[in-house]
C-alpha cells in the first residue's frame, strides 16, 4: 500500500492539474465567444452570397467560366484540411484528420493523385507522414487569421483548377453546430456541384435583371465564392476548436475532482491502517509486559 506521503503528493499534484484545466477552460470560453461573434457576423453574408450566386449560375452554361466546368476524368484531387495548431481539445483534430484521410484514400483508390493543402499544425504533422503530396502547409495560422489567408489559399486552389492541375477540390473542416457538437465536414467547392447551384437558386426571392452581364458578374463572383467557402472553413474550425477545448477541459476538471475524492479516501484508509497497526503494537507490547 502507498505511504501517506505518496498519497499526499498525488493529491497535491491532482489539485494543481485542476487549477490548470480550470484556467484553460476559462480561456477557451473567452476565445469561443469571440469566435462565435465572428462566425455569426459572417454567416448572413455567406448565405446571401450563396443565394445570389445560385441565381446567377442556375441559367448559365458551363462554358461561361472555367470554375463551372466539370472534368470528364478526375486525375488530381486537391484536399484542403483545416485543424487547430494546439491540442488538448479532445478528439476534435483526430476526427477531422480521419475524415480527410478517408476522403484521400477513397479518391486515391479511384486512381486520382492527391494534393494536400494543410492549414494548422495538427494537419501538417499528420499528412507529413503520408505519401500524399503536400502543396501547402501553414503551421501557425489558426491563432490569428483574417480573410487574407482565405484569399491566398483560395487563389492557389483556383489557379490550380483553371490550369488543369486540379480536377476536383474539397475542403475538410470542423463545422460548428453548438458548444457540444462539432462535425467533421467534407465540402466540395470545385467544380461547383449542380445540385448546390440549384438549391441556392430555389432559395432566391425572384428574377433579377443584372448589369453588367451574367457572364461578367460570374467572372468576378465565382473566385470570391471559393474564397468565402475557404474562409467559412477557417472560421468554423476556429470556433469548433475552442468549443471542443472548453468541453475537454471541463471534463478534465471533473475528472480531477473524482481523482481527488478517490485519493482522499485512499489517504484516510491508509492513515487508519497505520493507526490500527500502531495500536496493535501498543496493545501487544502492553500484554507482553503483563505476562
């Protein structure tokens, strides 16, 4: 059985760990509020943008813009994976990486070459060990980013698709649904799926007259649409990261309380055993003296 000093040291260590996890929970909570505000401000813009673009593209032919073209044969697939830079957020990063790995494996089994665009240290570290080509790796990007990062990555994806270096582009990110639920999501951004365009067009409020021409507007808006989707993935992942870390630290704090209770009980039992042993020795000595 462990000594009293050993148990006391364990209790002290668990209490210090609890202080750390509680502080990290509070920090994650504050960051989550800011991240939620960012994504709540952005989503109405993204939704209206999606609706307008669907109305524009619904009646347009694929030949109007290269980003609307669907390739007959998919030879190369670009996958952008967005994770956090830091850990201690449960299985959040592992689930996103698993989703991206499953997608890459499925596309590779169909004979397509895979090009990875990794945003976040966890994604970079995971896919660095695979045989897939890593075109871009941003290791310290998720702590503080703005639309500039989305524009840079979006331009790279668009240029690759127009040049024929990519035949399909996917974004894998953690979609924020609530504090308790973050869902790994695979979003196909290129080519723009016909069903997505139709769904967006159906949500429109009516017919519009566009000036300049629809072709001119699509040439301007389609690239921006891709960047908006990339930015959406970054914002969702950032918000999901803080929510997952807050939940993980909350669970860790409760686990520390449970461990403290168990160790306190062990301490009491150990102390009682020691006291009982001492009393037995005293009683035994007294009986020996009487004899």
